[in-house]
C-alpha cells in the first residue's frame, strides 16, 4: 500500500510535504494514523463508544468531501489528511479540516500542508473563500491557521460538548485575496506547479 501511494500524482509539493488526492486504498494507513487520542481531543471527539463514527475516515465514493488530500512526506510516507467540504449553498466556498498523525506534529508539516492546500483551493478549484471551525482551546491549530491568513469571524458559543463540558468554536475564514497577499509576504516555499509531471520515487 505504501509503495503504491508513492507513485500517485502529486498536486503540490513543498520543502517538507506534498499533497495528493486520497484514494480508497489509503484507508488502512489513514485509519492507523487517525487512531490517536490527541486528534480526538482537538477535534472534539469524546471517548464514548458511539464516537467511533467520527474517527472513521471515509474515502472515495464513501466520502462526503469535495476533496480529500493525503499529506505525505517527500518520499510519499503518509502523515495526515486535509479535506475540503462542500456546503449546501454553492458560493465557491468550502470548509477545511486537517489533522496530522502522532509523531509528525509540531515539525512544520501541518503549516506547509495547509499552505499548499490553500494554493490548490484558490488557484485550481477557484474558490472564493475557505472557512473552518476550531475549538477555542486549540491554540496550536489557531496559530497554524492564523499564519496562513485565517481570521476569526465569529464565536459559536458552546457548540460542542466534550465529555460533560460545553466548548465554544471559533469560525475562521480566509478569502482568496487575503491568502494571495499573505502567501506572497511569507517566506517562499519551493513548489512545483501541479501541471509539472510529478517525481516518481
Ligand atoms: C493542528 C495541526 C494540523 C498543526 O500541524 P503541525 O504540523 O502540528 O503544526 P506546525 O508545526 O506546522 O505549526 C504549529 C504552530 O503552532 C505553534 N504552536 C504549537 N503549540 C502551540 C500552543 N500551545 N499555543 C500556540 N501556538 C502553538 C507552533 O509554534 C507553530 O507556530 P510557529 O511556526 O509560528 O512556531 C496538528 O497539530 C494536528 O493535527 N493537531 C491535532 C488535530 C487538530 O487539532 N486538527 C485541527 C482541528 S480544527
């Protein structure tokens, strides 16, 4: 499985990570990486048996996402998943979700994967806006989003109950124009254009 994934076309590659479309055969590896209490904690998923559904990573025809993108290192080893979710009303906007597996966090992978995904979302999918919801206490994710230009647009008060405690969510948004300005201003990342044939490892 890992060997096959290395030969799949890469959409964007930076200095540390690359993104490519996730396919059904990525399921087992993603399930292994996703099985991580820290991800549950920051995604607001409690320990109840019924929560297994939220840990499941449906891919391919089973996925309700607009696109699921596998985050891998530069030789194709899976690190996590970033998804863009369509919304019911079609206004060129999508909701983003991201997670990086245990042992791979806090090494800059999430920030670069996010930036590559936003380039894909705005330049290839021509979205006008990307938005997300993040738990107020998830300071690492908030910092990661803010670095790419996301701004808090509102507070969804006591939107999630984790175990017995209610938590608020921040609604953060990013317009294509905001991102292009930020993307130019921050340190460049090496990236080949998605039309360039991907490297075969
Ligand atoms: C959120 C997540 C995707 C970020 O990816 P990552 O690879 O771990 O993050 P990076 O190393 O790229 O960057 C993290 C940034 O947050 C900062 N940070 C880390 N912990 C922090 C904290 N407690 N408070 C504030 N900032 C923090 C880091 O210093 C870094 O910023 P810098 O580059 O300015 O130094 C990843 O940690 C993750 O999957 N977490 C669990 C699931 C999750 O929270 N998903 C998001 C749900 S909305």
